[in-house]
C-alpha cells in the first residue's frame, strides 16, 4: 500500500500560515505617533486589549490579551498563535491584581484550550505554566529613567520609559527584552478588537 503524505495539510501548518499573514499585515501598517500623557492607563476596563509579537530562539508567537469583563469580577482572555501553537486561556479574577502575590490570590479559575483539544477547566488550582504565561502577559513593569521614543508596528511612542508607555493598557509594554525573549506591540485599544482567530 502506498501512502502519499506530501500533499497533506496539518492544523499546525494552517496555524503557522495564519500567524505569518497576521504579522505581515501588522508590519505593513503605517505607524501613528502616540504621545505620552501623565495619566497611566493601568485600571482594567472592558474592551481593553493588546497584541504583541513575541520572539525567542527563532520562534515567533502572536499574543492577544483582552479584558472581557470587570463587573463583579475580572474576566481576562489570552490568545496565542504561532509556530505550532494555538492557545486560548480565559481567566477569572476576584479583583484586578497589582502585583504577583495579588495576581495569584485573585485568580480563581481558568479555562485552557490548546490546539484543537477540548477545553480544560481549572477551578482554584491553575497550572504553574498558565500562571507564568498569564503573569508575563499582564505584568506592568516598574519604570525609572528617562523618556525616549520607540517605534514598533503599533506606532511611534513618544515618552516611553523602559519600554513602557502610559497610553497602553494592561502591561503597558511597547518593547521589552527579557530572558532572551523580545516582545513588541502590534496593536492596542479599548474596543475589544485585535482577534487572532
């Protein structure tokens, strides 16, 4: 029996193509200039979102973080799409965290779906890998030092301090290098857009 595999298309191939197409679209956009304000956009509001491209060891992943709800409890979604990765995480918080300790204390449940597998619900005991991924996605770094201009696909950000800009919600990160990982902002806003899939 002869089996031909060369023409087969896998789910991973489709995911990679989707991520590549989205990234190419973001890189072709004409960047706008965003000027720093004195007011930091750190309080969660429904509809806030960021889309970052994360590169580490030649691997590229797009990550969208969005606030789905803040009434009575915080509901946050994290979608990741990239080389062999399709992940959707929904997290429920009793209140908005301000640091790592309050993040872990306020996180009550998570729904995790990897690739085409069924969604798994975690009530109380969220896996350590999901905790780390979620914390890195929303952690707003402490900043000190002088302001400068940074250009990324999302725009030209005047007044960035340590790669963080006051106008950007959630993490505030415009550009960051950490543990061999480079994170760049592709899009942000407050209208709930930026869907990856």
